[in-house]
């Protein structure tokens, strides 16, 4: 398998100048320093370097060589790949820049063509290389981090470089690192798949700016996240969030919101800064999992303990007081002046034994513990570190440390690292990381929603009609698709309108029908609460006048529905992930509060229920202040059916059902707007 | 002035054992190392230390001594203070612990008494001491930070210690540091007042867990913030936020929300972590002020640039593209492959000159610039640092740096520090700090609202009546105080009710009047939309039945008000700050969204307007989707008057006006609930 040759090569050709100080030479030096020996320098002069033999072509190497690291000029890369192919190289790391990132798309197409011809898989071009600590393999100019359980996959070499440098400085163990640059061949999908089964990797940290694979990316991510935590930074949020749409749903489902939904549906954990990613990986790889959200803070000084407690509550942990049994245990060995609250303040007199015994006494009652030490130069922090580490070894309850300030506790931090107790720069960052893990552990089981390739197995159809779909037509179409619509009548004349109103039964609502009027209320095209024939005749005339010069086709008549909670259901299409479905309360709730639940469609029943419950306005649906609760079962059923429509009708661009009248029993659509995919 | 003796003493007595290794000895050693010479050791053995002479009493010192640092055992402190008083000492730093923090309140009262008798002002007990870098004065065990413009005032010694240690490690210049521990005498109020006029101090960093002075604290803080930025951490947020209240407003105005309002009204900047405080001080003390929110990011690698841009937008900065004129300037010297977007990516080939020229070309168009450098060991970061510093010297536009990863760029970071360009651990933290400064610069001019001591100059009165105030009584009281109430009638019998309805004019609303019914709607005590005498009779009977066994006194009749926007006005009383006033939309907007504007009362007109505009639901008041806008002028007038009520009626505990019907012209109170202060 090519990817095995990439991470576990038998021999590596470094192609490019091996003169001292050049990148090729530097790479050889760093690879040797990392402990990898089977290196061969390849360059026109057949120049070796640092005891590594030189050749003028990869084909000349007599020993097994299955991987090449290419740093020769861009114009030479196709020939180098030809050579590699002929020499049996299976995988290449193309560090050389000067391809699509500077507009040289043709060059990139060419290297892809050559590589494909020979079955050579590669990362790059314009990449920062890779690391496999288990194989002592470091074909990269980035810092060599210590070995450990975190795999870092980064589209951006610089972000990867920061993570590896911090890993070295702050002690985060790395299993594999790969920066795939332009991603002309292998990309995040390949690496997610590979890392899913990689025994060295306990946690995956992924940095992406885009995921060109769409649903294929989702499948790879979900599979990986089912096996181990995947922490994702998706950068370019704000820029990518801006695009023009016609529907309400379209504007709610900005590209970044869809990424958010997609990542969550896959069970990945999204963070927004490198520090967050780093902290979260640290706690995932070191500490046992959290059962719940109860955290106790053991400190030797009040202020920083309170700050950590504040932040813990802010990020959703429970800083509850210890129960009476635990307090009794604490009273056995703690002096009277230590408050038995939470944080538990051992004061400046806190000792190794004090930390150890206190942490252990708390371990049964809490889901996580923080050992906080604010050091002064006159304090034996190392003893406190020993106390915390000893406690951590004797319990399954996760313990993390925040020993600071860094300058004063450097020796203790090294000690904590050696014994595998994750240490954080501040108590606040420690509890934030714990909260991230708690959220991960307690997330609702992720479903196959939105990921399955062929959700709809029936025959695909086209939306009825052509051009803009009028309201009566759209309502009829919804009804065909089992979405509850109210009874309605279309009327082209005043007489038909009166007849229609009588058939529906007063009171009714009358709305204009015209392909040229999108916002019916805004032009006076909706009249509500018509009680009799006379009012119906009036309404018809007024609406006709309002539509003056606007291709007036008639009116549609509905029964007046009272005491409903209005909600919004929407469909739109994301360029990356395809159909997405939205649910919210509409009106101010979506416009001002952006209180919308979004998913890559389709959704299954459980996920539909979750969507309904996750909006902040959910209490309004349950019934507050004596109001009756709404029929949430019917709503979930409709959401599921609605989310499948784009798979039956691939020409759906966007659909707004806004409002939908949600009743104490059942629901009906109040208005509908359908935009065909080629309308946009 | 005593506080001058504290910060600029002529001579300092260190009282406590001066044997090697003891705290007294250590303090003398550190003070000498800091460069202060006029030290005298005082202890029973008259033992000197490190060339400092020893005495057995402060009174024996023959040279001028106006300050004492006390580390002798707690029981000796009163006598030591006696001695200090007699020797003409004006100020003391009582580091000794063992007072109120461990329940020894009597000991603390005693030292306060002795000090007061002699006019000796002190910080402590149980404090970490102080620093005045301008006077080379370091009577503290904390790290010695470099000199500079940031004053740190911390109730918690440990928090102060972290800040001074970080200041030393990451290069933040400190003017004064004071940790006042138990605050038995001097506290944050004294230091805010002192630092207001302190020429060495450009920025104040304040850490408090409580502000016992209430409005006096507000006055000191506002005065200081009017002269220089004050960055505040108020810890103990979540714990203190929990207290029982009777009214709706009371539950909205939790202690922490009131602190938030009070700090904002004083013009202080609240942050929540030590890192935020540190970053914000760094940019306040170094960089010129921001005129607006437009920020450009100059980077040498894509990924971290995008991350910084994302975060900048997240925290409210505008990462706009350069205009055509700037792009033209950039094109003159930048290679074609550098994207002329924002971030401006100079790529790994970015040079000293490239950074300098690019930053300068952008300076006119932007309000702040970030020079981001993601270094590798093979990059001359120092040159880039020079480029950024040179640019910063040639423009008034603030420039900040984020050179990382720290390990690789240590030399450049030192260089940036020397030249006064603030550097941050990541681009994200840099832009967050810039956003904090931008928010500070653009805050609406703070008013005297809520701070003036004697707002209400008339005669104070008692609320009418006794015990629970019934609705008609409360409405009449509001009307007396010029708060618009609807016309209403009280009716004790069915016949009176019909008469009252006729006088008001149908349609009307009828509500139960009973001191035992607080939630009238919940028991069926409110009937809306009564159209005629018959319905009025029915309603009276139904309400009477609903109030069965509940001390039914009658009903109150109001005209039915249609098409109003319901809002909520509230008053409550904070234990720390006294009367507070709240405004929101009521109902779900306050209950689910907590969308409430809160202020320490009273508020002036400008602040009332700001309260109205700051709620997120404000668009509803302006009129969305063709609805008419509401009479915001009348609303602001009423808010001002309402906020003054607790000063005229000091027995007001809590008042809810909920709902208030806000109309397109004017407003009227829909319901009122008054709780006397001794009712609670």
C-alpha cells in the first residue's frame, strides 16, 4: 500500500541539491538526526552528503527505495516522478513549491498525470513534509516533536509547524504529522482513513481550509471519529460565509454554518484556535475520559482557584461542593482553615501529601479534578507535582494540572510531562480542555444522517412545471410528497374567490398569486381574517389593485389557522456538501437571534428530534406559561420527510416552508417557496 | 500623605526575624537586589542582615523611617504598629497572615484600631506586598518585573504573582504592584484614586473578588478610567450570581450582571482571564490607540493568517480588502504571487523590507496592523522584526506583532520587546487584544449615571400604604410619579364592574385584585377583550370564582390596548451597589434569551437611550417587516424617571412594570408589582 511506503519506507531518496546548506542537505541532516538511516541523495552531480551516498538518478540506487522526498526545482519534478515510477518508488513527498499556489495549474496537472501513470501516490506539492515518530522518520524542516499519541494532519504547513514546535516545547507526543500542501493527490480524506486504524494514534488533530471531498470527507471523518477523537480547525470561516442566496434558508445556511453542522454530524470536535486544539489534544491523549461534568479544583491559592472555577462554569462544567461524606474524609487530614468548598484551597501550606490525599478523597465524587499550583520561588512545586501524579496513578478519575507561572515551575512541568499528567498554562485553559472532553463524551450518538450516499432508492423525478413555481402548484407538490398542507382554493376571479371562500369556510386568508411578487405581505398581497362574502369581494379587489402591473394570476384561499406556533423549515444546497436542511421558529428568532438548527440532509428521526430540541427557543414549543405544548412528534416526522426531498428531486435549489403552523395536534404549511437549482 | 510613604518611602523597617532563610531576611535580600538601600531590620535580637543594621524596636532607628514591612507573628502585630506610630512611620505593609482569613476577626479589628490611632495607613494583613519600580522598591516575595507603564492592583497575591512573573518572562513593564490581601485598611478604592494621578502609570490592571465600597468604588473607578484604561477581572462570578429574589427583575439582576453593568458604567474594561488581562495591558501600554475596527494582517504563511483573520472577525474587527490605491502601492514592490487580499501573504519569501514597506503602505487605510511571522529555524526572523519595528516608528497606526512559535523566535521576541512593539503568543491573541482596545476607544462616552451620591434632592418619602401593594394602589402611585398608566376603574361588585367597563369604554380587560394572588394569569384572574355588559358580568363571576378562598377584593378594569409592543421595566436592589434598573422585551426575550439591559440606577437620558438600543431585540422596536416603529423617545423619558424612584422612595425593594405597552405614540404600563424593601 502506497500510504505504508509513505509512513514506513524501507528506503528514502532525497531528490534535490545535497550541497551543504541547501534544503536537500538540511533534510538529510535532520532525517539522520531523527534516527533514520536508509537515505540516498539524488542530484545531477550524484553528490552524497553526511555519509549518505549520492546518485544521479533514483533508478541507480541499488538498495530498496520505496519513497522519495522531492525538493528539486518545479520544472524537474515530472521527470523525477517518471524516474521514481521506474525505480519502484510507491510514494513521494513533493516539498517543491511553484505549482497551483502561484497559478501554475498546468504543472500540477502534469505531475498528477505522471504519478498516476506509475501508481505513485504523493503529498504536496508545496508541502512541509511528514513525520512518523514510530519509524524515526522526519522528512520535514519542521521541529522534531516527541513521540506520542497525537496525529497532526494540516493543509497548512505553517500551522503544522506551530503545532510540532509547541509539541516539542510543551511536551505533546506526536505519532504522525503530515502537511499535504496543495493536496494535488493525497489529502485529508486519505489520512483520516489511514489514521482510523493506526494503532500509534490516539487522537487526530486536523487543520483544513476546505474539504473538497464533501460527503466523501464526511464519511472518512465519521469513520475516524467513531474510533478516536478528531479535533478539527476549519479555517476561513468568515470569508467563506458570504454568498448570495435567494431564500431565507439559503442565507441562514452560510458555508461556515454548514461546515459546523457537517463536522458535528460526523462526531468531530471543532475548535477555532491552535491553542484550543493543542490543549484539547493534550487532555484527550493523556487523561482518562470524563463520565460527567462535575469538576473539583484543588489549589494552593484563592484567587486563581476562583478564576478557574468561574471559567469552568462558563464553559459548562459543574463546580459543585463536595458532599458530606467527602467533606468528612477531607476533615480527617486537612487543617481547619482550608475551606471545604470548591475550589478546595490548601493555601500556601499545601503539601505533596495534602495534594495527593485531597485529590484521592475527591476522586469518587467528581468526574474530573484539577490540581492547580500557583508557585513562588520559595515553594517546593516538585513535591506538589509528585502528589498530583501519585494521585492520578491511583484513580481512574481524570486529573489535569495547571502549574504556573511557567518560568518558576519549569522543572515541575517537565516532571508532570514525564509522568504523563497534562499540564496547562492556566487553570482557565485546563478547565476549558476538560469541558471539551466532557462535551465529546456526552454528545448524542452520531447517526448516519447526511452521510449515506444513496439515501433515496426510488426513481428520481423533476419538480413539476417550469420556471417560477406558484404557491398553489408548490402546495400541491408538497401534498403529493406527504407534507401536510391546508385545504386551499385557487380563484382567478372575484366570483371564484367568493365560491372558494365558502367552500373553505370562513374565516379565511386570501393571498395574491403572481410570479412577479416574491414578498407578498410587503405589497399588501395577504389579507387575513376575512369573515364573510362581502369582505372576500373587497379583499379580492384590493389584492388585484396591489398586484397592478405585476402579472396577477389570481388568489389562493386558505382557512384561517389560530393559536399556532409558527416555525420554519428550509432546504438549501451547499456547494461542498449538497442538500442541507434547516429548522427554526422563523421571524425574529431566525433573523435577529439566528436560532436555527442546521444539518447536512437527509436526517433520520433521532437527528430530527435533536434539531428541534437544540434551538434556544425550544421552551416555546414545549409550552411556557400555561400554553399548550406543540406536536413535536409530527414535526419530527415532517422534518425527516422534508429532508429527503432533494434526493428525490435533484433539481431542488432551495425550499422555504415559512411559516409552518405547528399545532397542539399536527401541523400545516402556511406558505411555501421553491427555487429550482437552475433558477439561482 | 501616607500613600506616598507607602510607594516612595525615605526609609523602610523590615519587622520580623532576619535570620538567613527567614522571610524577613529574604525580603531584605530582594529589596537590596532591587536597588533600595535605606532598610532597617527590626527584631527582638536586634539582628541585622546583609549589611542592613538591626534594631530591637522601630523607635530605635536613628534615621528617617516612614514605612514598615511587617512579617512578625500575628500576635505581635498590634505592638509593632504601636511602635511604628510612635516612630513616625506613616505606612505599613502587613504580610503576616493569620487574621480574618482564618477567622481571627478580633485580631484584625485590633490592628485597625491601633493603626487608626496613630494615623498609620496599611495594606494587608495576609498580603503579598508591593512594588514601585520607579523607586526601586520591592518589599514582596513575588518576581521582580521590568519597569514600565502598567499598575497591577490585586486583592489576591497569587494572581498578582502570576502577573509579575509573566511580566518578567514576556516583557510587560510594571509601574506599581500592590496586593492588599484582607484589605483591612487600604483597598482598591485608595489605589484607584492614587493611580488616577500617577504619572508612571499608563494602564491599570485590577483584580477583585468583591468591591465592598459599592458606589464609592464606582466613583473611584470612573475617575481613574476617565484618565487611563482600567482593565478589571472581577472573579467569583458564578458563585455570587445565585440569590433568591421575588421579582422578575430581581432574578435578572444577579450580582454578577450588576457588577458587569457597574464596571461598564464606569468606563472600565472587564475581562475574565489573566491571559486576557495581560494581553490587553500589553497593547494598551505600547500601541497607539485605534481609530476604528479595520485591521490588516501581514503574514508570511497562509494558514495562521487565515486563523487570525477568522478570529479578528469573530471578535468584531473588520478584515476588509485593501482599496485600489493601496493595492497599486503594494503592486509596486510585492511579487505577483502575493495575494493583494487581506491577510496579505508575503509567503516564506517575505523580507525585512517587504514587511516594512507593506505595513507602511497599509497604514493609511487601516486602523491597526498585525505583523504575523510563523518562523522556522531556517528563517531570519530578526530581520522581519526589524522591518515591523521600523514601520511602527514611521506611522501612528498601531502595529502589533505575533511572532511564533516562541521557542524558535525567542531572540526576535526580545528584540520586539526592546523596541516596544507588543508581541503576542498567537495571531488570534493579538487580534483579540486589538479588538479590546477598539471596543474601549469606541465605547459611548460614559455618563455620571448611577454614580452621583445625591441624585434625588427632594424630600424622601415612604411608599403608600402598608404590606402588599395592590394593583390599583400601585397604578395610582405610578401616576403620581408621572409614569404613564392607563385609565382604570376598581370594582368590588358585579354592578360596579359593569359601570366601570362602560366608563372605560369597551373593549376592556378585567383583572383580579387580591393580595394573595401574585400570578394573576396563572389562576385565570385576567380576562381580555370583553366587548359588552353581558361579557363583563360573566367575567366578574369567573374571576370571583377563580379567586375563591383567596381574599378577593374586587377587579380592576382597563381599556384593551391593541397593537402594542410589550416591554419590561424593572427595579431591584443590589447588596453591593443599591438600586439597579432593567429594560427588556419581557416574556421569552428575557426568560430564554436573557436579553436585558441593566444599569446601576439612576440613568440619565443618554444612558437610557443606550439601554434601549443595546438589547438584541432592538429591531423589533424600530419596526421590522413593515411594522411601525415605537415611541422610543417616550420610553427613554420613562426609563429615566423610573430609575430615580428608589431615591425618592428608599423603601422600594423591587418593582416590575411588566408588561409596559409601547405604542407608536407614547406608552402605558400594563401591569405593576411593587415589593417593599422589608417585604423581602
